[in-house]
C-alpha cells in the first residue's frame, strides 16, 4: 500500500520552509528564483503548495532549500 500523505499532508517540511523563508525576509517568488538559479525548477505556486503541505518535496529540493534558507536538511525535516 502506497502512502501519499502523512498526518494529512504530503510533506513534513513545509511549515519549517515557511518559517526559515520568512526569517530571511524572502518572498515565495524570491525563493523560487533562487531555487531556479541553483538548478531546481520550482514555480512560486509550488512553493506555496509545499508550505501548506499539498505538494511532495524531493530529496534534492530539500538539499537546495536547506542551502538557500541557511538551515540543515535535518532541521527542515524536524529532526533537530
């Protein structure tokens, strides 16, 4: 059986992504641009869906998000 959500969401990092993004005073558009510059093609609306938990987040997106947001991947995943 495939699990497509966890506790009603498609990811566990969305809330922390939003927290780190707002701490750095980045808009969703700014974050999407920085991701594109790092080679990850994500639109602004995808950032919104990640933050509210309706879109999956891949491992390479977590890696790049952690670099841009100046946090560890473990922090984004709620492990620290």
